[in-house]
C-alpha cells in the first residue's frame, strides 16, 4: 500500500486531502471541543479586523475550524454565527447574488447511487436540449429577470461532449431578448482535461463548479461504482487542471449526508487550503447542498443526514475558515432554512429554479415538470417572490456580473476582496442591477419596496463621487431605458 503524506502543496489528491490528517484533525477537535480558552482564541482570530479603508481576515486552518465545529457550547456557537455574519457583511456587504441553474441534458454514463441520472435508471425520461431549445430556455430565464446562470449536464461523451457544452454557452450568450441578457455563465460539468478547461475558458465561462460529493475515498468509490466518475483522484484533482487551463475562478462543494459531516468539512477546508497554497487563490465559491429526494433516490437510505442546526453550524464555520469565498445555498433548502443560512455567511442564492431539463420555457410560474428533475426543489417561490423576500429581510438582491466582465477574477478579485475594497464596486453595481430588475420584471409591490431600498442604500455609498455616478446611472435606467452600467 502506498503511504501518503499530508502536503497541501502536492498535486496528488491523497496528499492534499489526506485521510490520516483528517482523522488526526477530528481526534484533535474532539479532544479540544471543551477547551474554551482555545476556542475563544480561534474565534478571536476569525474576526475581521479594520485596516485602512477596509478589513482583513485571517481565516482558519482546517484543524482550527474543526475544533469550532466540534464545540457544543451554546454561547460560543452563537458567537460563531455572529462572527460569520460580521465577516460576510465586512467583505460582501448586505448584497445577495442571485442565479438560476439551467439543465442541458440528463444523459449520463455514471452509476452515482445518490443521483437519479445514473445509468441504470431506466424509467426516468432522458432529454437533451437542442440549441433552439437552449435559446427558448434562456429567453424564459431572461423574462424572469435572470442575468447569471449555472449550466448543468450529466457526463456522457456521446450525448454531452465538450463541443455540445461549448455550443450551448455560445447560444446562451448570443440571446438578447427585450432588455434581457445572460451576462455570466458558470459551468457545472464533470471533471475533464486541461485542454477542455482551456476551451471552456476561451468560451467565456465564469466559475467552473464541481462538487466533490465526498472526500472519503472509500465511500467515494462505493457511491460511484461505475463510470468515469469512479476515479477519485481524477475527480479530486480537477480544480488543479482547471486552473492550469486558465480558469481563474473555481467552486467547491460536498453533498452533505453521504458521509460523516465532520470528515467532509475537514476535507473541504483542506481543499481550499490546497488551492491557496498551489495557485495563490482559494475557491471563488463554496456550495453547501444536502442530499434530497429525487426520482428513485430516497435520502433516508443514507445514514449520515444532518439536522438544520448542524447545517447552520457547518455554514458558519466555513465562512469563518474561508472568509473571502462566495457561499451558495440553492433551492434544495426551504425558505426557513435559507433565511437562517443568510445569517451565517451565505452570499449567493438561486431563485425560481427548475432542476429538470427544459423546465422553464412553456411553463407558467406555478407549473413544474418533474419527469427529468435531478432533485426535488424545496423553495418553489418565483424569482419575484425571492427578490422581495430578500429585500424585506434587509438584503440587496444583486444581479451583478461586473467583476467577471471587467477582468476582476481569480487573484485580482481576491486581492480586492481581501483588502475590503471590492465593496466600492459591489454596492453600486448591486443597486444598478436591482434597478434593472425592478424596471423590467418586478411586480408592482416588489418594485415599490425595491425603489425604497435603492434610495436608502445609495446614501450608504461612502465615496461621494461613486455615489453620484451611481445615482445618475440609476436615473438613466429608470428614465432613459439605459442598461448595463457597471463600476
């Protein structure tokens, strides 16, 4: 048996996600979960510190963060949540980025036991969008008000080759309907080659997203018994190939409920540390999905499910450990759970989502096709309802894609974020894109609330020149039908 040694600088999966190190970390965390002086010092380290006009944040190691996750003291858990929200507000303000998934194809050659798209599922309808159907879906999404998509497809080299994905990206960007436009396409497809990542970069993708599902190698191989995804190392090392191929921004995530959550948490933070150590920039996003019911998938068949309380704690600890990442919670979760997670550091949510192939075009907001769904959607509100809900709870819904289109990606984005300067762009950009949404798509009540939010938040822009330019742009959006201003 090969002996692997923990090394965050290594490019070998079993060295930067090292099983022995994770187990030692969990033992250390269990031994120190009541060491309150240590826990207090870790919490103090995590807190953002004012520096110049911005803030800096130290972040936490996987071992420090695991100690917090193991802690069961209610007072200190409450402080974790408070600091998580403090960090999120320090670097991202009160804005929440909104996106939607677009499922292109559910053809898949893998045997993943937690996903209804697995090859042996013979009663789910298989579907692949044509380019005309992709165009129809994009128009439907634009008519809802979306500007940012995450495209999804099963792994199938015959039905979903990289050329198909590239054609879909080109089609998505080409559609200009009324005042609508998709300005950023994030991509969630199977692990691939450096050359294919280079082609995705050339196609103009935003973030490349790939969920690990589980960092526990033995469990991973059991959960992926057949197909190319069975290869743990190839999958786990995908982000390094993506960055070698020129993709600046990558997104991590595990599917909580497949394996013991403390093991997954430690592996996730170690992966973030690895990206920082090797590439000088950590994950642009971290998603926190939980396994949900689907066509032939029963979540109760997996014995590692986690409660809402533990889920909130995981989310807060990720924010403390990786303070600069964008944190995503999808419509897998209910409105109630999403409300709580927004107080724990989440900065991106999906809205009005459909997880079926061809789920948008031709359907009313209340209609939901279920024949090709990847998982049940828990939060089934319309985008307008989600936008209004965010504003009523003190958030700014943001459809901004400016950083991506202005070249503020990868280390350039992170340097601005880590210095606290990104807010100078994000706050006015969020308000301008919200104004676009209100003028073009919002219901009367949502528009009324939103215009009040914009008036209030404009006054909070600290730089007088930026504030006045933003005000002028918003007037042009409202009165002259001008669009796509950005800082």
